[in-house]
C-alpha cells in the first residue's frame, strides 16, 4: 500500500555559522544520523528516519519563536539536561505550557526549537 506523502514535512534547513558543532549537538542530544551528501554538504536524518535536512551557512538563525519546530522526545526533563551539557540554552522551561509537556531551547547556531513529550497514558 502506498503511503500518502502529500503535505508531509520532509526536509529542514537549519542555519548555523558552524556546521560541525551544530551537527555534533544534534547527534549527541537527539541521536540524529549525520551524513555527507553527494554535494559535500553535511546532512542529517532524524532518529525516526522520517525527516531529513542539512545545516546552511550565510542565513540568519531563527532566534525568535516564529515558525517553531518541536522535536519529540521520550523525556523533556532529561533532554533539557543533555541540551545544556552540549552547549544549548533553555529559553522556556518545562511546565510553561502545562498540561502539555514542552520546553524550548536555543541550539548552538542560535535557532529556537521546542521539545515535546507525549503525555502519560491514563
């Protein structure tokens, strides 16, 4: 059976001034698979292998929460610790969006992204 792909988000470009540092951050914190594309650019596949993308130079970072991408994680509180330990900054702590389990962080490239954890099953 063919999978419906119309409207599916499939690729993200993440601005940064230091591709190597940003790639290492996402690999360590989220387990993204880092690879070199045929054109030599550093690219990634997310841990679920659903979304791919690359880091881009010469573009301003998304330093304000306009369009906001959330990364799903098993445990927001633990991920916050990994983010800080690997050079990221928490800009919205866990609990602000309660009862949703979220937080927001600034990555080493200056981009703001969110974290989301599925609520426990009742």
